[in-house]
C-alpha cells in the first residue's frame, strides 16, 4: 500500500448525478483492475431519530466512514471514491480525519437546474420532493459561488455516464 491514500470526492447539488457517476467510476476502475471502494456518504447517517447534538447526522456519518475505511484497509483496498455534497473546504478536514493519509481530489459534477430537478422527480417522487427541489437549487448556488472544487465535470443532458465517469477519472489522474 502507498504512503498516501487517493480519495476522490464527487460533489455536486442534489440531482447532479454523484451516485450514478460513482457507480460508473467503479465499473471503469474494475475494468482497469484498480483496487478501490465506493461510499455514498448520505447513506452513512440514514437513521431516525438523530442525536439532538448531531441533528443532520454528520458526526455519525464521519464515525461510520472512519470504521468503514479501517475495514477496507484490512481488505487491502487502496483508493476510495465518496459521493457527498461538499459545501466548504473546511469540511475536508473531517474526511482527512476519517481516512488517514488521504490525498483528496474534489470534483464537482454540474448540470442545469432543470436537469437536476427532473432527476429528483424521477428518483425521489415522495413526500420530500418539494424540499429536495428547493434544496437542490439552494445547494447549486452555494457550490457555484464557493468554487472549492479542484475541477468540474459536466453531467448535463446528452452526456453518457461512461464519458462523464471517464472524464472525472482522467482529470483526477486515476486513469
């Protein structure tokens, strides 16, 4: 295992395609026989009720990530891909704590708001859809203004997921 741990963070607003692109990245890395693991960060805190001291479950999610990474290390995994919304550079310290020796590359997937909303409507048509649509628009504004990513990749209409994933991996220096 190398001294540093390559970590690819896929950020973007809700509906930008983080989870879908992460799955295709995994497929491309499997084809290239590259040791890796993938984590959908949101899934690490899907509980109810949350601790009042951690209302959004971030502390829990980072504790879970730290445990999962330890297990991946034991299994010989050398790289990690994480799908997560990263709103500020300060958040990266939490990832670095959970994944010791992390060498983080932050990619933001971008798509038109209308496309992200269409994806949300087909993926999450339930009771929280209005909240998700509003949050997607809000997040896109925060992420676009923050410009904290190392690079962006277009995941808008007409782009095939394999092309998007390959672009991300090439820009990250992983292929």
